[in-house]
C-alpha cells in the first residue's frame, strides 16, 4: 500500500540542482505548490486538487540538454 499525503503545502523554497524534478506530487490530495524558485520542473501525478501557482521556474542557460518545460504531469489533477 502507498501512503497518500493529504493537505500539504510546499511554499517559498529555493530548489537548485535537483536531477530529475524539483518537486513531484505523485499521489497526494489537496497539495499546494506555491511561491517557490526552481531551476528544474515541478511535476504532478495521479493525485487530485494539486494547485501549482506563483512559482518562478528558470533553467540556467548552460543547463544540459533537458526538456524546456516548467510543469509536467503524468495523469489528471
């Protein structure tokens, strides 16, 4: 069985140098990702009520050949 995070806020953080994603919500419910600064993607999966707002996503010019997307998703939210 998987744990299901409920009502989690990820707010006002600086994410630098994460390899595959800065923040990933795979199956949480009522998740708020707000006001963060990141040099990589924010990703959501199969949870519901995921709110991603007011984040600054900026990849360095010298970054490796990575996808030029800020928010990625696996399923519905």
